C-alpha cells in the first residue's frame, strides 16, 4: 500500500504496518512512532556516538514480514532504496552501460537482516568536462539537441545510485543555467550543483558571460574586478542573479575569480600600473582576490539570508595562478572549503598543513580520470590509471584531512564507468575499516560479479588490473615510435604486446561464456578497453618493426610489418564502429570518437617504412654484439634473429654445441625469424665449471655466420653461500622489485608500506609514510634493505624508479647506503607539475632517478 502522506498512514491503522516494504525518512518515523509504539526499528542507529543524526545515513531492518528502509534525511532515504535495488539485481549502470537487470522468481533476506550505512566524505561527485563527445551523443539521442534535461535526468539518477550527491555540470558546450529545467531536476533529485575552478558563483562563464551582457545591453564591460565603478557593479549583478536562481536549491558556491574558461586571473588595472613593482603587483592581486571573495560572500548573505548565506557550502580552489596568491597571504575565511587538486594525471600536488587542517570549512579534492591538454598530453579515450593508484592517492587525502568534498573529472562519462564508481564508493567508505575500495582487486571482482552472471569476477578483475598497469606505462594517447625497444631487454616491446594479447584472449573467453543479453555491457565495461590497448600497442609495435627491418635491409619484412600495423589500425576502427553503431542498435553513436573529436585525443598512423626495392633472396643476421651469454641467474631463453634481405624465401640451418637446443635447426625465411636458444636439461653440471662454443648459421646461397656462445661458471644460490632473497647480477644488470626488500626498520616518525598493483607495468610499490617531514635521513628515517650480489668489478649505475609523489611546498628525498658506507641523499627536483622531470614522469609512469 502506498500512502500519500502521514495522515493517510495514520488513518489506515496498525494492520497495514505488518507486511511489505516501509520507506520513510527519520523525521516521519518519529511521528509515526507516536501512533504505533513498538512498530518501528530503533532510529538511534542513524546517530553517531554523540547522538547527532548522521549525514545521508540509511537503515535496512527486517521486522517480521516488514522490511523497513529509513533514511536520516532525503538522500539517505534514496540511498536506502537504491541499495536495495542493487541487491535485488538492478545495476546502477542499467542505462549508461546497458547492464541487464538480474531476474529471479524471488529474493529473500535472513530473518535477522539488518544494515546501516553512511558516507565518510559528505560531498561526492563528478565533473562533466571536455564533454564534447557526450554533447555529440545528446544531439543524436535526445530532444534537447545538447546536454540538457534528458541527459541530466539520467546522470542525476546514476550519481544517486552510486551513492554520490554532487555535480559540476558541463561547461564547454553550453551553460547549465540556460535551461532552468536542469537545476529544477537536480533539486527534485536532491543533487547538489556546484561549479569548477574557473566558474564562480554558479555561473559558466565561457558560454554564459557574453550572452548575459548582451541580453542586458551592457557594452565595454570586462570580466575584470580590478576595474572599479560600473564594471565592478555589473559583475556583482551577474553573481547576484545566479545566487537568486539557486535560492531554493542545494548549491555549492565556488568563490574567488579566474579568467573566462580556465584562463588566468584578469587584473588589467594592476598589470598596467607602472608605479608598482612586481612584488607590489602580486600583493595588490592578493588583496583584490580577497575583496572579490568578501563581496561574493556578502551577496550570498543578502540573497539567501544571513543564516543560509553563512552556512551554504562555499569552495575556494587554489588552482594554477591562484595558488601563489593564496600562498602569498590571501585572507580566506575559515568556513570556506579549500579544494586541493591533482596534477591532472592522478598525483595529488599538495596536502593541507597542520594549521590548515584546523579550518572549519574543511578540505576538498578535485581529481582527474580524464584530461584535455595540448596534443601529446591529453588522455580522453580511456583512463588507464590503475584503481590501486587512485585508491592510494585518496587514502593519503583522507589521512591528510581532505574529507569534505571529492570531485572526479570524468570527461564525457563513458567509458569511465568503473573509475567513476570506485571514486564515489571510496568517498563513501574512506573512514571505515572495511570496504571493497581498500583492495582494488576485491573491488573489481565484486563489481564484475554484481554486474554479470557466471562468477567470472575474479578473472575479470585480474584482467582489468593488469591491463591498467601495463597500459599506464604509456597511455594509449601518448604512444609514439620506438617508445619500447625491440632490441634491448629481451625485446621489451614484444613482451608488452604479448601480455596485452594474452589479456585480450582471456577477456574474449569470458565474453564467449556470457549470456547474449550481457555481452554488450561487458564489451563496454571491459572488453573494448583491453582490445583498444592491444590494437594500438600492436599497431606501433609492427610499425616500429617495419622501420627496424628496413634499416636492417629486410625488405619483405618491412612491407609485411607495415601491412600488419595498418591491419591493427583497421581493427581499431572496426572496434570503434561496433561501439558506436552496433552496440544496443546504435544507442551510443557519437559518444566514443577518439579519432575525430578535435584535436584528435589519441595517436594516429604510426610511422612505418615500406620497401622501395626488393632484391634477390639473401640471408641476414641481426647484430648479436659479443655473442650470446647464459647466466644461471639470468634469462634462460635467448634468441638470434635472421631475416631475408630479398624476395622469395631463403633456407637456413643452425648448428650449435650439444648442450644447447634451438627452436629451429632448419627453416625457411621469407621475412624474418627469431631462433630461440636454451641450455638443455641434463647439462646442469656445466654450471660448475662453465663452457663456451660456437653457433653456426648457414644460408642456402653460401651465407655463413658464427656467433660465440658462453655458459658462465656459476653455482646455485644455496651452494654459493648467499642469503635467501639475494638479487644476483646476470645479463649485465641486477633488477630488484620494489617489494623485494629483506629487512625493514621502522621508527617513531614513520614506516614503509607496500602498495600493491601500482608498480610500473606490474607488481607493487613501497611508500615511505611519515607523520611529519624528516630532516635527518640517516638518523631518523625508516629503512628497508635489499640484499644483492655483484659478479663484476668496477663502477655500477644505480637507477631507482620512483612512483611519482608530489610535494609542491616541500622536498622529495631519499637516502641510499651500500654496505657500511654512509648514507648519501638523493633529492628529486620533481615536486610539482612542470617542475623537474614532471612531464617525462607522467608520460612514463614514474620518475627515473
């Protein structure tokens, strides 16, 4: 039975309180409790230890045959409803990723079913930014001809189903206030609306300022608060009218000022005042920005009333050129939330100081999973920042007191579904001991199992997490020729490509096993991303190999690899066509166009080199340097590469010492061939004394090559007297994983902690965590020790791959000691964006020290 209001419920009587689902907010419950004592659950569960009602909390409790869903407030009640909806099989992604509802004849709870939950971060939401693809989709599939009420209605519902509550609307393609229905629907849904770092006081300046001034018939007015008099009055009117529009809605007001559309703070009168020194100009800008904020706050009090105007959320975002003004003494009211930012690549630039943490307004975070930049830096196609990476940054934010408001830049929303849900869910769970977001693999496993049948979540999670780590070493949009070597590190490029090929094969296995009605959703949420990574990496691999073959003189191979590269490009376009035109009958046409969205945010046409002339067949051998060397502790398979310099085919034979086996003793080569070598089983005794020999390669036209091969004298680690876990030089290097330390020593000021799944390409990273800055690296720092053994004499180069952490107001240092030698400090110059090696580090997933 549905009651229109509580009076209807009172009239219906207690017999209607026995069976069904009863949904209400806490305030209504307290009234109903007076009429029907003992019939309702204890709403004290929705209060904290001090008796205060929790923000957005909800309670599920089964009492007999009645399931109660009670929220501490409006959104808490909605979350309680949507939480039940998801439990019975309705995915939050039923529309935006086409996850079909799970169907069953019944759904049951245990007799003692009870659940209470609430968010850790009060405001959790998204920013629709660089949203042109979403705009293209909306033009084709909604009646609004832009991102408007039809689109926002679906987005608001998605945010609520994910237990979020906050949005910065699209700002490039239109302005939110243009259609009043946008904010009316937000108010109806309970979504809090705010604006980004460049749009103040609920305005969207890029598309709103000029139409507003034209409508008002204002001329010669500038978006510049340094110009006093009428110009400043008009700006105040502009902000006053927006505050009036949102008087009756939930809104968060960004205060301060920057230029129109993410440009610098415009201060013409200060900049052109020749009587001021550079320092005086800086201080004048600081005072002016303080004046802007004071006037904006006064507007809010005048429009909203003294009480609401003083308590409504207000946010200051010290972004780009505004940050130095804040650092130079800007007087920011205590109750304004300070929102910190990442570097656009998922590395938080700065955390609040101990003094700043005491601010009553608290702290927020603006974080990126999508970014538009000049060509070469953008990543708008897919997001490959691993969930574990994002989770670790969010963990540090929470630990550092950034707990009031979290906003994720999601670009055009698709295909960032998992990233968006992980971010919002982390904001919900951040302050709790338990939660899926504490473990990225566990989150991904449960996420896939909630959305798909068959129990493939664990395998899908392994695929997704490995795909993200491998791809993020070089984002798809940042690929370039010869990014990964084909002649060093055992063909680094091919190893990478084969990992991605295997991940795609495994993703395909799941796809084939899923019911037909789930395949489109799976394609959107996982398969397309893995396929895109493989195809783009393969396209570059084959293009690079075409040029390598040309330079070697392997002309048939040069042409063959060029054709393979273009084949990968063609498959990528087929993939994009399928996504836009075939999935769900073309439902997503226009939303995934990385090759046509201008400027193209993804790489195109990797450089290959076709043969101009192909001569007679002739066998060639790739350079092997000083030959092939086998180490007991090194790579157990080595290869030599042969190729045909001309047309047709060329036959060859390979002979080698009896202790060596080859993948091909005889072969025919039209393009090129890798011949793999390994020490035969049964010849282990040779390691005790070492040996050497000769590999001979003969071609059918009289070609003859001899390659020296050595097996080094080395004993197994157990008989060599080396400690367990010792890393031993082999193949010219010692390679140690970050979490491969043998001993750890903590101290009062800090510790080292292992962060799984954020290593470069694979594995973990280790993080030095200190409660406060450490000055004496040797005496006061926590330490970790790695055991290693060198078999060669002389100088060695130590390279450390640093997972990028930023500290824009401090230092990033580590101390290194070898054996009994004193520690020596190593300091990274990369403490913030555009400092030191920052650009190289974000393009290569780490800084090499």
